């Protein structure tokens, strides 16, 4: 067969391209002079694939894969600017614009914002996708070297990579989950000089105005920019590995009911992870509460099967009986109440759990009787 | 009869706490057959020939997955049983684990032989903590009886996150990371847990393995339809007389399941596969249940004529909004925008424009999201717009009337 001796080829936007094994679509396209927009991507660092601006159409694929992380393979037919790609890319940019609080209109630095530029390149007009309560955080000016205005953050995570892999620190991480996701430092406290000094590397990598040099501070001298070199930390021998983190956190919760900042620092020390990373992991999971030391946790389901069976009236009755709202704790500290996702007891809907025990086929009048057994 | 017990063969028959009772029912004979008379390739081949597909939602060929992991060279391989069961309306894995933990362990032991895994995990959702000891004890007993000399199994408990049922998020969670999805490729059978070849299978998928090894691939593939072999375990809830777990041959009709067995009446719609599942109108009750049509995790929620479809989709979106990992833009911010529209619709503040925006948003999310959550989140939205569009337009029209009246200083109640 001739084929085996041929160079690997694929087609991007009608052009035949050659590539080496393991190359991504993005790398190959750039080599061929075809530009694909990116935001979260950092050259010479492993891709994270979070922003989805670089999506392209690959013939035969159900979805639009990200060019920055998808390996190009023999015979692939790729379109980087088809109408489908452009429409979806525009949608992604619109969502980013809607989800952050940017006052770009009167911001003199707007031209240096990559999102802003991307929006004008893709002719994004008035947003179709409205978000009334975009992510908003007060500006932080505690740190004389880095000013954080996280309302402008688009969660591209470049600062985390820059801090960890270029600066060799591990100050920032991502906390919470879903729409509430946020770039955090420590236990989501403001960035202080205790951890963060004047390397300023994260600022250079922030595509928006979320991280900046405070006005009285000059840009970092270029000598400090050690772009592209990766510092890898080795865990010291004898410490519990990262894999122990979740079990350790769960143990703490079953001991003391919740995870205080102190506990998290303790666990971070044990596992040799940074505090921000420990906080980042724990704030992701619903069963690792950070406050509310209570004896009995009531978790009641609010998903469709329970909702069909008058789950809402059971929740109302619980609230009345306990005198608290979801998220609250009774004044004697005996019960906490949470409204949660499906607990897998839909055959006994509506259902709730008190600690580990499931109570099914609930009705408002059964509540007080159940609570009395605690 | 459409009902047939393969995955549930021991449920209610054996004592889940007693390995002797399991063995008396023929337990571990399949494992011994595989261990003593078959080579790893032969086991994989048998599973491939059986046509067994994943029961966790995606329906990928189990044998092909195993083959991929089996062929990947590595000094260490992992096997994970996905017992995260977070999909709304799904409780079949809970039922299986409660009644037949040894059946699962036998399936895992065979899978371990086939791919050469030395370490196995059962990823158990935190909500099922009550099953932790039952499973751990069953592992200890199986080890003591000499069935696990090739592989260790550990129960790893989740901490409350639906997304950790997604295979790459699940692996991140075991590794002590945030349960965020990873981009694919690389696929787990090539590069999974700690970068090693890893097989992840749903509880029910693994329950079929001992049956296939014991009775042969042909006995299994004789049941079912073209692409869907064997049986499927369904979790039925909602407006039915007899909610519960039912095992039917693949290709059985929705009618047999929800009307004949579960006793539903006056059906308006049915959602199949959880919060990201298809919504079918009642008139499609003759739809066969298989990978060719719709199946997902086998969650079947029935809605009677009194139900409001927009309310149901709103509830689906609230769930997905809460459970999105937040890693990628389209799912994280798209679900916020979607939630906002539904919040408005059900409050009687919808506008005509909302329908078009929902459709455009659905397109962005389904095409650009990183994982199955964001990609499938628009499914109930699009299905309800297809089959129950008038419920949306009526709601919006009524809202417009109300706005008009209130603007004139009149008060109305709907
Ligand atoms: C958001 C999401 C949640 C999932 N949850 C589960 C789950 O709870 N249990 C499960 O077995 N599979 C779940 N899956 C499917 C898994 O990713 C994976 O396909 C499955 O565990 C593979 O096993 P199987 O081939 O035996 O089905 C989920 C997928 C997605 C996208
Ligand atoms: S689709 Fe949703 S759940 Fe999946 S990676 Fe993106 S944000 Fe996370
Ligand atoms: S650049 Fe590829 S997902 Fe952000």
C-alpha cells in the first residue's frame, strides 16, 4: 500500500495541510496561516478548553470540537469559518459578554480587552442572550501589585495557569461551580501580600481588564516574565496524596459538621495542596458545607418526580415546622434544611433524607411526626 | 412477555448480605469459568459478540471499549463502576446495589480479568451512603473467598455533584480534583484515571456480564433489537399507579412499560432519560424503547393531562443550572440565560421573542459545550417546543393580555 508512506494530511478550509502526529487542529491551522480565534489557550501550556471560542466544524462530528485541544487526524475535513461555526462562536462570545459585568463602553482600556475585540470581529450587536444578574464582585485594591476587578473576569483560567506553571506559585484557583464559579485566592478572601508578591505574571496573561497593575504601579520589568517555562512542583514524600483530599474533607465534615477556613487550611497542609485549591475542591461539592454546624441535615428533593407529587407543599410544611428557610438552621442548631437535586428515591416521591435515612411518600401532615423522632 | 430478568436476576432471590446465598444461586460460576477456561481476549470477544451496550446513558458498545483498554499497553489499568446515579428519575442502580451487591462484584471481577485491571473503584454517590457498608462487606467477603486475587476494589464516595456521573468528571473526583469534565479525546480506555487506561461502566452494564459469560453471547444477543441487545432496567415514576423498577427486553414498547406494568392513565407526555431526556407526547406511546429510539439511563417519568409542560422543563433547567460544573462558557452561562427565560415564562412575564432566543441558545449549547450535560441540556427544551409549542405561545399570549390590562390600571388573575 502506498498510503502508509504518505505524510499525514488533512483539509482545513479547503486547503490541504500536513501535520505531525499529536498536533492539535489549532497548531496545524496556525502553521498553515489559518487563524482561529482563542481566549483561554496559552501557547506552550496544556490546553484547558474552557472558553469554547475556538470551536470548529469537523465533518462527521456531531458537535463542534475545540481546535485548541482536539488532535488533528488523518483525513479530517475541517471548516473554521463555516456559517455554522461563525454563528455558534458568535453565540459563545455573546454569552461571555452577558455573563460578566463589563462597563466596556466608557473603559479607556477596552481596546486591550481580547473579548471586546473578539466581539467586534464577530459583529456581536445587542445581546440576544440576556443575563440580568451577571457575575459581580467589588473591585479589590488590597494588594499593591495586582488589582482585581473580577466582575470583568470571563473565567478563562489563564491566570491560574500563569501563577502555577510560570510563576511556580499556586495562589489562585477556581471556586464554587456552575454560574457561581469564581477565581479565588485562599478561602476566597481578597488577594493579600501574604501570598502574592510583585511578579505580576498573571496580569500579563489576563485577556480582559480583570487583573491589572494598580494605577500608581508600573508594569513589571520584562526580565521577570519567564513565559513558557514550566515549574513543576513535586509532592514531598510521606504526605497523603491529592487522592486523599475528598475522603479527608468528608471525614472533617462528619466530625465537625462543616468545613471552616481553619479546617481547610489544616487539610491543605496535610495534603500539601494550596489553600485555594483545597477551597476550590470543597466548594464544588454540595455535601461539603462550609458553615452550619448542625446535628441533623434535612435534604429534600425538588426535582420533577417529587415536584409532581406535591413536593412543594412538603417543603412549605417543613419550613413552617422548623421555622427556617432552605439554607437555614434552627435556632437550637438541631436541624438544617436544604432543597436538593434528585436523591434517587423517585419511586417514593416526594422524598427527603435526614442524614443518611430516606423518608419517602411524604405528605405535609407526616412531617412533624418524623421530626419528633430526632 | 416483554419482562425478562437478566440484570435483576438475583434481586429478591438472594440475601445481599450473604455470599453463600449468592453462590447457591449460581454466583461466581461465571467468574470461575472466565478465570479458569478463558483468555482475556476471549472474554472481551464474548462481550463484543453479545452486543452489550452501556446502560449509563450513552449506549456505547461495551466490548469495543474493553478491547480498546485491553489493547492499550500499560503497567497499570483501572476499572470503575459508575454508581453515581444522579440522573433525575433514575433509581435502578440503587435497587440493584441494595439487592445484589455480589452480582456487581462478580461482573467487575470478570471485567478486571478481561482488561487486566489491578484496581477497581465503585464510585458511589453520597446520597447512597447507606449502601457503603453493604458494598464494602461484600468486597471483603469476595476477597476472602478467593475471587479477587487479581484485583482490589474500593468503594469511593462522591460528595454531592450530578456531573460526577460524567465519566471524565468522575475520574477528576477520584483524583481529588473538582468534578469538572475533561475534553475528549483522550478517551478513558486510552488515557483515563491518573493517565492510565480506564474502563468506566454503569452498574447495570456490569450486571449483565456474568450472565453473558455463563450463558454465552448468543443467548444474550438473541434478545432485543438490531443495535440494542438484551434487556433494559427502567425506573418509572411520576403519574403512575405503580412506580418502581422494571426490566424489559430491549425494543418493548413504552405502552407495555408505563400502561401495562406501571398502570399509567390519561398520559399527556413522558420524559425518557432524565432531566436531559426526550419528552414525547402521549400519542407516541407505541414507541419501542431501544438505543435506536430513546433510552438514556432508563428513567421514565410520566405526566398526566393536568400537568403543565413549561413547568416541567423549567424544573429540568433549574436542576441542570445547579449541577453544571461551570467549566465551559456555553453550558455555564447558557443555562443561566435559559433559566432566566423560564423563570420569566412561568411568572407570566414571557415575551414572544423568548421562543426564538431559546432555540438559538439551544443551538449554541448543544454544539459548543464540552460535555454531555451542556450538549443535552437543550433536549427537553427543543422537544417541548416541538410537541407542546402551543403551551409556550398560550402562556406568552396570556402574559401579554395581563400586561395590557394592568397597564390600563385593571386587575386580572389568570
Ligand atoms: C452529565 C452526565 C451525567 C452522567 N451520569 C451518569 C451516572 O450517574 N451513571 C452512569 O452510569 N453514567 C452516567 N453518565 C454516563 C457516563 O459518562 C458514561 O458514559 C457511563 O458511565 C459509561 O458506562 P456504560 O458504557 O456502561 O453506560 C453521565 C453522563 C453525563 C454527560
Ligand atoms: S457542558 Fe456543562 S457540565 Fe459539561 S463541562 Fe461544560 S460547564 Fe461543565
Ligand atoms: S481556546 Fe479553545 S476552548 Fe478556549
